[in-house]
C-alpha cells in the first residue's frame, strides 16, 4: 500500500560488477545492486542526481523497499515533487552493505574501496544509463554513517559533488566512541579477548540482538578508520584489551577521519560546493550533537556558507528530516 496519492515515479534496478571492491579482506561480494528512482513523467535525462548513503546495518535497497506506517524514500520523493515542494531529481540507492554490517563510505583494504566505488563506478553507470547528473548536478546525502559519508565526501571530493546533506553524521569521535569500548572489551573477553573467536561465534548465531550489532559496529569503524591488514580480517581496536587505555597511534588514525577534526583543514572544500546542509537532534543518544556543533562552528569561523539546523529529537526514526534537506538540495543543484 502506497503512502501517497501523488503519481509514482519508477524505481529501476541496476547490477554492477565492481572492480574497486575486488580483493576486500571480508570476502564480500563485488556484484552490487543500485536502485535508481526516476520521478513520474521523466526518463531521467538532464535531471540532477542525488546519491543516498544509508545508515549502519542497512543497504541502499532498504530505502526503496515497502515500509509499514511511514513512507519509503521513493514515496517521500513522489509526495515532495507532487506537491511542488521539490524540483524533480533522480536518486541512486547503492548497496554498500558489508559482512561487518555496513561501512563509512571511505576506501579501506578491509571493507573495500567504497569511495572509489561510488565515484568511479556508481556515478558513471547511473549517469550513462539515465542521462542525469554530471558536473555541477550531483549531490550526496545520508543519515548517521551515511551522514558521515556525505560529510567526508563533501570535504574530500568537491571535484565530484556539488551539494551534500548530512543528517546526524558521525562527528566528535571522543564523545561518540570512547565510552563504548568497555562494552566491546567485555564482549570479547567472553571469547578469550579474540576478535576472530567473537566473529565466528557471532556469525554462527541463529538469532542476533542489538548488543551483537553494537559490538560489530565498533569493528566496522575500526576497519574503516584503522585497518590492520596483518590482523584477522584486518581488525584491531585502539584500546588495550586489559585496561581499556587508548593506544595513541591507533586512536589518532581514527581521529584523522573525525569530521570535527577534518573540518579544520578541509573546510575550504565545502566552500567549493553549491550548498552544504548539516543537522542533528538535540537529544541524540550517541552524543553526535556536540561534534556536529563543532563542525558548524568551525565552518562559521572560516566563513564557509552552509545551512545548519538542530531539531528536538534523538538519532532514531528521523527520515522526516529529508523533507528539509531534499527540496533544498534539489533547489541548490538546479541553480
């Protein structure tokens, strides 16, 4: 059952055989799905192209699938475009799920080169098929890990993207991650402090719970920010296993990817975009608000134009925030 009465766009499904993901240490498949939304009455030609980076534990096609009670993203687009609140755009939903539950959309020998996958494979495939996007007409957006991806791509690749929107993207790593490492260590201690033994036990379980995926998330971040090719699946932690003390060189590798740190040296790249949107909930249970405020304040300090908003909610169930970012991005890219 559709959640809107506005004319429905079409979701096309592409299958890409990726070369950039080949050789990833997780053994993840390199054949990847990319769903592409084209609005009603359009074939995609000459439309701006947005790329949706989903949050941890999801894959792109999860955003095009049916959802109970609330709109999926194509239905949201149908409504926003149908109401005249948003200019027509094409939207790509790449599947970037991994054995570790997701990724941060950066290049990693463990997870695979997902920055390259998005830029060198997804964009050319979608743009050549539908005639959309191209220089000056590409935007990237996401929430949580996807918001992190949008943030980092905005700071690293203004040569590719012309607009970006980050909803509650990971920032302020000391607030977001340090308090969680004791939980990780307690879980590993039940398996002789071995990531390998924990992973094998996790993957053999007939039923998973939130505690399992929480531990897996930290391993996924380690694979993204501090890959260790000589260790099991390239995984190591930035804290000692017995006393949970920070290992400075490893933690510094994590911090090098913290947007609240990166913005000090990469804000000028955001200034090259047509527009940059940043928001976070004031009740964010992962304390991402404080890192997001640091990004905002640093952009202000450096005189970089951007749109910043805080909203009275937490980290969960905030897809409705796309009602603010998607029309804004479409308008920015149309200029």
